[in-house]
């Protein structure tokens, strides 16, 4: 079953297919001077009934739409030796379809597992060896420059996922959130994914750091995130009080509490919940 991490990178590529060219360049692979990057079909079937499907396929094309290089992107949380069989098929099938060089790019967020994913695949034919190009923590850029974060929001989001729990994690997340006010609305959703994927202790530490500097920087998006996070905590506390006191609560009332973003209102409901005999008294 695909993980959130698995889907996140693929969604970034859906938004900006040229991200694969940037990632290839980060690994030291030459990238042709292309005009556009476009998504291709991920189905890589031959005439046999067996189905082969890559995670993502992007073609780098010239001004006339002619493919110059096609990139197969695979996302792996851990090394899987069984991939040695379908990966060469992906490349060969795609090469025959688009009639241009093909490249296999594997993303793995774990350093040790990424090194394993780079293991050479010996095809049996003399001198025919497939060496997957692997992007992991060692060669995923650590972005702490606000201008680059604004120019490459997808790469900034990926950098936050890979390095957000490291020594520079708080600084990276601060740059991520400072860049939000400069991005298109759909690109601001990347930050939500980052928060969901990072360990809770990391996001809690960042929240503390953000609160400390909130008066010194204007980051409305961060302020809304912090306020929303605090409100969610109060809502959980209120529901806990109601549960301990054994007060029946309808689905409608539960939704009203969970959706409330105003801390003062939640505090007022909590005070009433201590002595109330019904949920209606809490909301009065």
C-alpha cells in the first residue's frame, strides 16, 4: 500500500514535472537542454499479460515536443531486491515507446536503504549493467535560502521532508513557512503535507521556535497554523472532559467542537463542561 511519503513526491512531480530534471542534476546526471517537461503514461506493458507500472514517468522534450530524455521515477522507503526484475523492463519498454534515452531515478528517504537501492543490476549480457540513480538524504539539497525556496517550492518541500528532522531542521522549516506568502495557493498545500509527514516532536519544536519569533517576522500563514494547532489541543481537552464526565455527545456537537478555531470560545465551553449536565448547557 502506498505511504504518504510515497504519494507526496509523486504529487510534487504531478504539479511540476520538471522537478525530476532538477533531482537528476542534484545527483550529477547530465540533463539535456529541454524546452518542456511533460508527464507520460506510467503503464509500461509489453505484449505479455503481466502488468508493469512505474510510479511516475516524465519526458523532457524540445520545442517541437520531441522527447530528449525520459525519466522513470520510483519511490522506495526501503531496498527491495525484487525490483531488479521489473526496473530493466520499465526502461526498455519506455525506450521503445518514446524512442529516446531513458533514465531510472529512485528516491529513498533513508540513507542506508538508499545506498542499497543503488546496487548494480547485472543483466547477464556482457558489459550490460544497470546502476539505478538514487536520490537520498546525502544528495537531496538542504535548502535554507528563502529565494530558492520561493523559486523551487516543490524542491523546498522535499528538502523539508528529508532534512526536517535533522540538525538544521528548524531552520529549514522556518524558510519553508516564510516562503508560503510568496507562493500560489495550490503550492501552499505542500506545507500541510510536510507537517503531516514529519515526526510530531519536530513540528512541536518548530511551533515553539515560531512562537518565539512571531512578533519579529510577518508570516501570517505560520500564525494561522500555530493558532489552529492550539485550538485543536483545546478541542481535544474539551472532548476529554465530556468523556470523563459521561455526558452524551452527538456527532453534530462533536463536529462543532472539533471545527471551532476560537480559543476563547473553547475555554468558555470547557469551564461549563465541568459542571454541565448536558451538552446543550455547554453551548449555552
